[in-house]
């Protein structure tokens, strides 16, 4: 089986799993996010281990996944904000475990472990909030679960990534950031951005929880921060001297390779949607 066929089949499977999880309702989305968090954290810590570092792998996966779970429950209204205080001791566990580990580089180890929680677990947890359209926060007018904004986000991200790749292959000459990612070009980025904006217009016609201008803003955030997310992951991989962050997705690499744009774009889109609520 050729690499292109592997990539295509894996891509279709990823799309089906994501759409199924998102459209399955609150519990389906929580399970999806938890799985992504667990696999993403394990992959991140395995990646940095290749560079000779010693993150607290088990502790980081446990703390990060627990934080993702708490934030997920809160986002859907299953628990109130009082449970968010548990995040603080969950982060402190990392420091306590390292205390009794007696390693040579405790600051580096704990720093990398906490970076995994911040870089991987938190963005995946924030995905849950996109399932609720922004409405004025009034007790009798709370938003109901809707997959549309979240689906729209992924459609925009996939469109930007796909057409940036196609335009880059056909027309790419000027390097976007050669020191980090030699294959990315300005021509590819402009092509991806053009089609992403077009996708935002089409999305606004079907998913009317947001107005056209708001979808355009989200599209712009995807274009900018989705691309930067790709570069951040490329920076990490270049530093660790590896091609892919993992091997779980044939033709794509790892979870972080496939969701690198999500990890950086989601926090900005979450912030924008929260701004619209007030």
C-alpha cells in the first residue's frame, strides 16, 4: 500500500471518528477529548524522551488527563466551578513526585512535564466549550449543546491545511519559516487562507449559530494560529531530531502531528467565543 493511500485512508478514519464523537453529544465529546489527551500526552513525553530528557511520564499523563476530565465536566455543566480548584493540587503532584525521584535535573523534568499539561491537555479540554454557541449568560437563556461550531472549526482547519499543502506543492517558492519547517511556503499559506475564508462563508450559511463576520474572525484565527501551531510542533520535532511525533496514525505520524494546529488555535478561539458572551 502506497504512502498516499495510507494517508488518505487514515485521514478518512480520523474525520469519521471526530465527527462521530462530536455528534454523539456531551458524553461522546468528553470520551473523544479524554482519548486525545491521553494519547497526546503520552506521545509528547515519549517525544522529549528521545532528546534525553526525563519527564514524569505517568504522573504527567495522570494529572493532565484528570485536569482535562474536570474541565470537560465543568464545560458541560455536570459540575460547578468549585471543582476547578482540584486543578491546583493536580499540578502540585508533579513537583511532589519529582521530589522523591532524586533525578539530576528536577527543574527541567518538572518544567517539561508541566509543559505537556499546558500544551496538550489544556487545549484538548477547551474543545468542549466550542460545543456551546455564545449567548448572553442569563439563567433562562443558556446555550444548549450543538456540534455545529466545533464541526465548523475542524472544517476550517482541514481546509486551511489541505489547500496550504496543495498550493505549496504546486506553487511554493518563498519559504515561510525555513529554519523550522523548510517545506512550508508563503504561496501555500496564502492558498490555504483563501480557501479557508471561502469555507467560512459556506459554513456561515449552514451553521448559523454565528454570524458571517464571526465565522470570518474564527477563520482568521485558524489561518494564523493553526499555521503557527504547525510550526511550534515542527520546532519541537526539529529539536528532538525526529521526523514525526509518533507512529499511531499511518501516513500522518502521531496525534500531535495531526492536531498540532488545534493545540495552538483552540485557546484563541475559545477566548474569542467567551468574549462574544459578554
